[in-house]
C-alpha cells in the first residue's frame, strides 16, 4: 500500500523516475555498465551523459503520467504512450548526441508510470497488472520501420523475449528483485537486488554484443554470488564478475533498467 497520503501527482512521479535513473547510474560498481567509477565496457558514454539523458526524459515522463492519470487501459492510452515514448527517445538522442542510453528504460518507466497513475492507492499488483495490460496492447501509432532493433535481432535468433516480453509477462524479474531487496538489509540489499536481476534476466543487450553462452555463463556467476552469505561488495567473486563483464564485453543494460525500476517502486513504498 502507498505510504504517502496525498494522491500522486504527475510531476512527482516523473521526478522520482528521473531520480531513480540517476541513482542507478551512480550506483557503483556494476558489472560492465556505466557507473560513477567507470564507463564499464562502453567507450561512447559516461556518468555525465547518463545524468543528462535522465534529465532529458522528465518532460516526456510527466506527459506519460498526465495521460495515464486514472485513464482506462485501452488503445487510446496505448497510442498516447507510444507517441510520448517516441518523443522521449528523440529527447534522449538529442541530449546524448545520438547515443542510446535509456531506450529500454523509457519503455519500462513509461509503463510503470502508467501503472502508478491508474488509481489513487496503487499496490504493487495494481501497478504491474496495469503496466502488463498496456504492454500487451499493440501500439496503433507504431511507425513502419524496416531496420530491426538489436532486441528484435536477438529475439529472432534466440527466441528471447527481451524488454517487451518482460513487460508483457508482468515484470516477473522486477518483482523478484523487489523481494530480494525487501529480504535483505543495508547496502548489501541493493547489490543482492542487482544480482538477482543479473542472475535471471535474459538481457538482449548482452546477447546482441556476444552470444547466448556468454549470457548463461554470466548469469551462473551472478547466481553463485547470491548463494554466498558474505557482503557482495567485498566478495572477491563480485570483482571477478565485474572483470568477466569487461573481458567479454558484457553490458547488462536490461538489468540496469529493471534495477532503476526496482528503486523507483520502493520510493512509493511498493515492495509487495
Ligand atoms: C520495447 C523496446 C524497448 C523494444 O526493444 P527491443 O527488444 O526491440 O530492442 P532494443 O534494442 O530497441 O532495446 C533493447 C533494450 O531493452 C532493454 N532490455 C534488454 N533485455 C531486457 C529484458 N530481458 N528485460 C528488460 N529490458 C531489457 C535494454 O535496455 C536494451 O538496451 C522499445 O524500443 C520500443 O518498442 N519502444 C517504443 C516506445 C514505446 O512504445 N513507449 C511507450 C511505452 S508504453
Ligand atoms: N548504467 C547504465 N544504466 C542503464 N543502461 C546502461 C548502463 N550502462 C550501459 N547501459 C546500456 O547500454 C546500452 C547501450 O549499449 P550498446 O552500445 O550495446 O547499445 P546499442 O544502442 O544497442 O548499440 P550501438 O551503440 O552499438 O548501436 C544502453 O541501451 C543501455 O541499456
């Protein structure tokens, strides 16, 4: 149940989303990803670019919140969110000079914001169910694009459902990460939340940059770390996981988006 008594405002929700994206990129160290200590496996982006990108999303995310405020889940809302999502992508590319920093995050956060704005007292279940229902609708305004996205290439080659599949399934990995954060204490709970995502998300970003075997090897190492009771940050196996990501050019961008989303939902007291 929501901790705050006043109804959520579009501005607050969008500001919290941007804050969550900034929190995620600053969270360090993370395997292969851009953070406050390194640019991970990336050469065309850094912390400053991610912060700029996150801020560029605020107007579109506010529009997504306004459009979905107590609105029914239907094709009208889906079309509005699709159009706003494309505006958000344009704002992101303008802010980053054409670098893809938050494409997956725009998708995930738009849907979660639409879920949150559905009623005055959202619960985790109402938020995720509404987000899922919207993700299952086809966007009536989707432009004809002939070039395949990286996610679509992976989807075709390996049958991995990617960002779309995660949302259409009701964000099961996000739910699992929230439960992991809830079950742990101190800073370690966020590392364990992150690891729960790294261990289970079939991240198309990883597979596109390498292959399925690399994804599976990475997931296995992350899962093994979760079975170890010692704090993640000081566990040498975590440093090995970060090194493995560098050696194999692994960038778990989908997990990063879901990690930011996990933090976002906890800011509204939505953990179960
Ligand atoms: C749904 C999206 C992300 C499609 O992604 P697609 O799978 O085609 O691949 P693409 O290469 O464009 O994006 C991949 C990104 O998704 C994220 N991702 C990858 N795997 C996963 C996963 N398993 N779970 C969650 N996110 C993931 C990563 O950030 C990755 O970089 C998006 O491009 C899209 O359709 N945008 C439209 C905007 C829209 O409709 N917005 C309104 C929301 S209702
Ligand atoms: N800290 C981070 N938070 C969120 N996403 C991150 C982070 N660090 C890296 N990424 C991910 O890196 C992805 C970009 O990786 P990559 O360069 O492979 O992107 P691409 O657009 O798929 O490919 P290319 O740049 O080669 O066209 C972003 O979409 C993003 O998901």
